[in-house]
C-alpha cells in the first residue's frame, strides 16, 4: 500500500545522496517536495510513484533512466538538466520553466505541459501515447523523430522542429501562433490545425507523408509549403491561407469559404481540386496538371497559368479580375458558366485552347 508521508521534505537531502535509498522510500510513499533547490546532482534511475513537486529548481541535474508515475510538477524550473531515457506516465507540468533541458529517447504516456515555458528543449526520439501543451510557449526546441500524438492548445511555437518522425501519429493544433515550425520529412496519420495564426517565420510540410491534413479558420498566408509531400487529402476550411503544392502527390484538395493568397498549383500532377465560395489572389498554375479542377461561386484575381494543362475544368459563377494569363494552356474539357469580368481584367489566352 502506498502511503503519503510528509517526512520526505525533511529527509530529502539525505535520501538524494543515494538513489537506491531514495527509491526504497518512494516505492512505498506518495511524496511531496516544496521550494527546494536541487543542483549539480546525479540522480539517474530515480523512481517516483505518485507525488507533487512545487517550486522545486532542478539545475544541472542528471536524471537519466528515471521513472515518474502519477506525478505533478508546479512552478518548477529545469535548467540544463537531462532526464533522457526515462518514463513519464500520467505526469503534469504546471507553470514550469525549461531551459536547455532534455527528455529524449523516453516513454511518454499522457503527459501535459500547462502554462509552461520551454526554451532549447529536447523532446526527440520519444514514444508512447500523447503529449499535450496547453497555453505554453515553446521556442528553439526539437520534438522530431517521435512515435506519439502531439496536441498543442492555445500555445506558441517558435523555432520548433517536428520533422523526421516515422510513426503514423497525429498532430492537433488549436489556436496559438506558429513561426518557423517544421513538420517535414515525416510520416503522420493526420495533421489538423484550427483557429491558429502564423507568425513571422515559415511553416513547412515539405517531404512528408500523411493520410490527411486539415486547416480550419487559420491565418497563414506566407512561407508555408507542402512540396514533394504524399497526402491522401488536404482540406482547407475558412480563414486565410496560402501554400505551395509543388511536386506533391495528393489524392484530393478541397477548399471552401477561404481567402487564398499566393496559392501555387504549379509544377504539380494532381487528380482533383475543388474550390468553393473562395477568393483567390495571385494564384499560380504554370506548368501544372490537374485532372479535374472545379471552382464554384468564387473570385479569381491574378493568375499565372502559362502551360497549364487539365482534363476537366469547371468554373461556375466565377468572377475574373486582374491579369489572368493562360498562355499556351490546354484543357480537354473546359466548362465555364456564369463568368463575370471584373473592371481590371486582362485575360490572356495566347496559344491556348480556352474559350470564354
């Protein structure tokens, strides 16, 4: 039977001198430690089965091959400390700060970071179930090569590397800011980003594989890319978005109720793209091929479409404005209906077979 014993606070210094003695104590007690500075210690292999650490500073600690089960950390700091090759099961970090610390090559089962700050944090090559970040700031940190689900809620990611993951896991992001985030060269099951916005840096989905990517009500219009990726379906719902699909293999692309800026369907070979109730500004189709392109109830302003090719293109209730250049474009079955010409339309179809 595990017992709670507040003697741990006064016996901590002695117990921390010998990990075997520490573990003999913690295997029978749910512990609590408050307002202690732990510095320059080797605590490799320590085990905690339940407990709370509050206001504890872990500085220059080696805690490799340790285990934390049902543990809560509140207002703790972790400075240049390493807890790699460990197990974290049902662990919560609240209002904690991590500076140049590592939890690499570990097992992560239901771990959450709530209102935390992570800078130069290593969370790479981990496996398990799910890791969550809620109202947290993550900067210049690595989370790649992992086999577990990631959840980011109302958090900011600045310089975060989630690349080179090979397991078919999920990424879910809701609210927050993304800047210089790399999902590339990975194999995911799904990526969903909802109600988030882009900061000054890029967002890269290049060279990845996924069953689906869903982008809903985001504000991301510069420096995103899905080039050379293999994706079952891409869905864009609402918001403002722009990306490049260059050389990607995508089963279907569905876009609805969105403002699209600098979208690039150039240098692609895509089976199906459907765009509904959207406004498109400065869209590239040059040197691209789309088997079936359908645009409904939308406005298109500026197109770079030289040498564009398609089997079937359906445009219904579409307004064209600005420079629409389809020089040398060839479409086997072009079905324009209810086309409105805007006041600044400059339609160029030299060398193409397009008839409006």
